[in-house]
C-alpha cells in the first residue's frame, strides 16, 4: 500500500439552531490517499489480490487515527471511498466493503452495526458526505447524520481516497441529546 497523505479534520459544533451545544458536538474524519492498485486496468475480474494486499492494513491505519482525532468514545461512525478518474467505483468498494477493512474500526469503537458507506468516482477536490449511524443500534434516529468531507488535491487520477468518520454523539439538536445532556464526558 502506497499512502501519499493522510488528512485529519475535527469539527466541533458549539451552537446549533440558536442553542448552545454543551458539551460541544465532535465529529472527526481521517482520510488516507493511496495509490489505486487497479488504476488504468478498467474492469478487473478478480479484485481479491488487491484487497488482500491493502484492505486490512488500511483499516488498521485509519481506525485508531479517527478515534484518536475524535478524542472521546464514538457513538456513530461511517466510511467512504472516492476513486480517481482512472479507476472504477468497484475499486473503492472492494477496499471498504470487506471485514478485513471494517472490522478494525468496529473493534476499536466497540461497535456491532454495519458501517454505512458512500463511494463514488470523482476528480481531485470532490466534496462527499459520509453517512453516520449509531455504533450498536442502527435504529437510533438521532445518530443518522452525515459529515461533509473534501481533500483539496485528492484523489489524483490513479488514487483512491479512503476515509473513516466518527461522531461522539448524535445530531446536536436531536431530542435524544437534549434528554441525555450528560450522556458523554465533557
């Protein structure tokens, strides 16, 4: 796996809908920009060798990084893959839709639910929304949210941008959050 760069973003929401958010709502995104092992090959019949060579190491790299950036236990999480224009959407999907990748995040976050995902093919600087769901109960609606992300110079044509996102709470204005103001540490 050839990693060109890692980008970390932490968002801290202190006011939402005219109300103070206390403690501030935190969302972190960590993105790795890697060389696409299948770039320029068009349709690849067998993606397994590239998955074996990349997915687990990528998950092991990103999972602790996003939780460290969040700085507190995750309550919601999600993933994304953005494939450069010289690749196929399946190249990104192959990397993130395998337990070899996702189980690193699931174990690190003490999670049990499926990781919601987004994947697309785009040019460098594309904006993408990472869907988030609760880590143990996907039916908790307050945790259904998205975080917008962008890496200005990625992915290049022969790269894949793979990102993990984590939130320390549900949406800042959700009734669940208001009913449990001390549900997480300050």
